[in-house]
C-alpha cells in the first residue's frame, strides 16, 4: 500500500505536528501542499520534504478565510493535478480563564481552528465530489475538545466543534466514498512545551533522548512523528471503511474515543416537571459524568519545578 499518485494538503505544516504529517505523507509517496503563515518556516518544510526525496510546494496564507481554502485547493490542482487528502491541522492558542477571555481571544481561536477547518473541508470536499475522488478528510481535535480544560474556553469550543462537524461530514460524504475522521493527538511541540507537567518529556525530546516510558505509555505523550503514522494510515486505501471516528494517538498509545451517547434514560408520564426533577433527578440519572482530563501524579524523578 502506498500513497503514490495521491496529493495532500496539510494546513499549518511549517513546524510541529503538521510538519511531521506532511513529511510522513510524502514518505509514503504523496505530493504535499504545505501551508503556514510564516514564509521561512513553510520554505524550510518544503526543503525538508524534498531532502527526503518527496514532492512539496508551499502556500503561505492564514487558514480561516475562504480565499485561503480556495488557494490551497487551486495550488494542489495546478501543481499536482488533483486533491486526495486534506489534513486540517493549523492552530493557535489564546489561553486564559473565562472571565479574562477577550472577544479577540475567542474569535482568533475559533477563526483558525473551527472556521479554518470548515472552509478548507468545504473547498476540498466540493472538489473531490465534483471529480469523483474517494478522498480523505482528516481533521485535528484535542483532548480539550473531548473533555474540557481549565483556561481553554475558546479552544474547547473549536475542538469539540471540529469533532461535531466530522460526524456530520462522515454522513454527508459517505455516498461519495470520502471519509472524514478526527485525530486527537498529544505530542511535544511548541504548543505543549510550556506545560510544566510535560517538562521532563520535552527536555528529553529536545536533547534527542528517548522520552521516559511514563510519558509515552501512561500519558500517550510522545513526539510529532509518533502521531504521523496514523495520519498516513487514514489517508490510505487501507482505511477506506474508517469514517466518522475520533482517534486518539500519542507516544505508544492508540485510542478510539466514544461519541456522546445517553448514559441514563428515565421516563415520567406527562413529562418531567420541576417537582419531579427536584425529587427524582438524582435517582433518574444516577452517577454524574466527570469533566476534564485526569493526569496521574508525576513520579518524583520526572518532576521539574
Ligand atoms: N501538541 C499537542 O499535544 C496537541 C494536542 C492536541 C491538539 N493539537 C493540535 O494539533 C495542531 C498542531 O499543533 P502543534 O502542537 O503542532 O502546534 P504548533 O504551534 O507547533 O504548530 C502550529 C502551526 O500552525 C501554524 N498556524 C497558526 N495559525 C495558522 C493559520 N491561521 N494558518 C496557517 N497556519 C497557521 C503555525 O505557524 C505553526 O506552524 C493544532 O491544531 C493543535 O491544536 C496539538
């Protein structure tokens, strides 16, 4: 199985996870349209793919607006003749608690992640349908979108929204043979480098040393390259029947996330009145759901501050 003859677009692929995805897709034979807001980063990414013997070209433009989505698809078609694979990876953070989050913090994150995913997928899927290409749409979520996280209102909204859109697209694109999946990655990148909990893992990665097993195994936290294999797999013919899924990956760990389902169902004839609920809610629904990710305590030798 190979991606030879296929053409991929990877947004935000100048560095970090996106760069690893673009390199792995190229390694497996795909020609890649690299995208980033930073020109030098994008040029370096193209050079790194060419050094691997792959084919790549760069589009320097911010994901979010429809014009960028059009430019990405047009460049893929003009340069390599088609589009088979889209990975919507571009992302930024503007973390702060709800009561300090500005309109701009909210809009910036929603624009790049949620709107950027929507505009790029709309453009690529329209092209794939019109050209009868059984394409692959791979969108990037986050554990924060699945579970919530302190200080990430904007990011949680965007990432949960992305998984919601993927479920819808899996339904809408099924007849055209186009798959749509979400990948929920965890890796040492600029985005996670400042999280104190991961400091020992990031430190090892920066020194080129293997990350401690606690991170790779127990937390599913590894390098960007650890995530890239799943992207190439989902892009391949081997994954033709995998659609509508949210798949977690990082370090040595692979996970399939559930989609929300009702976990308790109870009935009250004539409906649930205020009185019915004040007396019967707890019994009717049982144990409440938890929120947030649970991290185990760091072993002492891996504590850094
Ligand atoms: N690192 C993790 O553990 C982790 C976990 C969950 C989700 N993610 C997601 O993975 C994706 C990549 O994250 P990363 O950790 O590699 O981050 P990163 O900051 O290292 O890389 C993001 C890249 O996107 C580019 N970018 C930012 N805004 C852009 C825009 N409007 N248009 C085009 N490019 C833009 C940046 O210049 C950068 O090169 C993001 O969507 C992020 O939310 C990362």
